C-alpha cells in the first residue's frame, strides 16, 4: 500500500479540532514509516468561516487530493434498526428511513453509513451525518485552490485505518479506541473488521498545568494540630448511599438494550423499528484538576467497555488503544489497568517524530492510507 502511494503525486490531509487546523502532506520517504509534513497551520476550527481561507493562504501553490478527517463530535450519528433486506438494497432504501427520523430535510446533510450487525429479521445501520452547507463551503474553497476533497470521515475510522495499515488489529479481537481531543473524547469498538459501536463525550480538558497539578497531588498532607478532644472511634465506616449509581446511567447509545425482545417483536409484527441515538454530552468544570479529568475519562472507558459486553453482548474487550494522551499517558494507563485489567496501547509510536501533534498525524495518515 505504501509503495503504491509513493508512485503518485500529492496526498494531503486536512484535520482539526476546536482550537487548531492543519493541512499536511504525506512524506514520501521510502526507508521510514510514513508520516505527515505540515504545509500550513492556523488557529481556529473549520466551522469558523475565516479558518480555511487563512489556512490556505499559508499553502499557496500546493496541489493534490485532500482527505478530510474531523472529530466524531462534529457529526450527528443515527442508528437505524430496519427489516432485513439484501445489502445491495440498503443504499436505495436508506434515504426513506432517514427522512422519517430527521427534524430537517435530508438534503441538509451529507452522510455515510455501514451495517454494524445482522440479525434474523433486522439490520442495524450506523449513519454518520454532516452539514451539507459546511461541507460544500469547504469543498468549494479547496477546489478553487486545486485541492478537491476525495475522502471525508470521522476520526475513529481514520484511526482504525491507521491501525490496520500497521497490522495491529486481530480480526478475532474486540478493541476499544479512545481519541482524546481538547473538548471531547471519541470512542469506538472495533470487531470483525467493523466499527460496531461509536460514541462521543464532551469532556473539556482542565486549563491548569498538568505538571503543576501532579506536583500538588503528590504533596504530603499534614493536618493541623487541634486542641479539641478526639472522639472515640465507633468502628463503623459511613459511606454515601450509592444505590442509585449505575455504570449505565444516562448512557444514550446506539443499540436497543433488549435485542432478543426486539427480534421477537419484529417476528410477530413484521414492522419497521428505528432507534435514534443522539451524541452524549458530558461536561466538566475547567477549574477541576487533571486528576478529576483522568478519573472521568477512565469512567467513560469503563462505561463503553461494559455497555458493549453486557448490553450489546459483544466479545470481551482485552485491549484499549489511546491517542492524544501524551502528557497524561502514564497516569491514564495506570488508572485504566487498575480498574479494567486490560492491555493498554498507545495509538502512535513515541519513536515517530512529527511536525504536528501525534493524534493529528495518525488521523491524517489513516484518512490518506484508506
């Protein structure tokens, strides 16, 4: 695959998050792993009108085909449960099912889809929708600069494309991939060469320094001396009432919780059912420290794993692959291992030095190499 790419001209990747946007080009060095060279970088996200013109002004004269990959929280994800039909007929019937479940015309979106699971009477289809107006604005501006968009996808697809190219995925294993952006986290479960489950959580990173927070948490707390008499220890440890806490609370996701009941209902009534999932919203106070952020991130990894194995009835997950976690990698890895007892891998190799942040490099490469 890499040798084929080396024979062709320019392959460019356009990637970005809520703070920064990069235009990069595939490095054609034959004796090393592929990486991206930065052609232009600018502050701001792609949904801001001035970002793309400002970015392209720094890359004048560049030509090539563009692969565009954005964080999962930029997309609206719908999961449809429809009567089982031949695979080749899905594309023809999908607009009808989508139109019934959108609050605005289907023409307002561009979309891609995949069949995530097949059952005796139903198909589960994940649909990823993006604003048509925003995409046409990108494409017109890029085409005007001889940079037409050839591929466009969510970050989780690019990440797994990269892992496939690196031959790091086993077709028989279920893997959780976690992509950490400044204001959101993208989660996806990959099994049988398919992204079976995906979700996004809005989780803002703290504004404080990670190193300063870690130093503060490592300080030994010495209580002040008190002149008050000590109360006798009753020997009873009082705990808060946790009866209402659930690992699946507010877990608005992609699958029906009672799959067997759904299939029985379909067999009896032969009627179409549609399950629509909205992206989850989890916010955090930016004044909270990195310890709290890591704990919340680890909890969301636990919820994703447990939902997949307990509700979706997927295979046991033994590997978690994390990207975008460079400064918190060791702390997060220890947290995950302690709570989940799984193998934790870094999405990108620390030996690969790039001109852009490692997560941008991996997502851009995955989109180009698809």
